[in-house]
C-alpha cells in the first residue's frame, strides 16, 4: 500500500472512530428499543486499526524498526 492510500484509509478510520464515539456516548432511549449497533466496540476496533495504519505509515516514511 502506498503512503497516500494509507493516509486516506487512516482518515476514514479516524472519522469512523469519532462518529462511533459520538453515537456510543448518546444516552439510551428505551422507548425506541435496544441499540442494535455496538458503537463502543466499533470505536475501539477502529482505534486499534488506526494505530496499525499509523505504524504502517511511519514505516513507509522510513522510520527504522527495532531489531529484537
């Protein structure tokens, strides 16, 4: 994946994380029924994916990897 594609996907995942965080923070409304979308889980998973994408972008920019 090129750097441009990585940054575009990272921006989309960041937008998804912010949106899911906003939806997950809304108070529940029992009159409407239960929530069918697990917004907090989506926020956490997109945050983890964003971290992986940022690490990938750093390696594309030439950051050295630590040898173990």
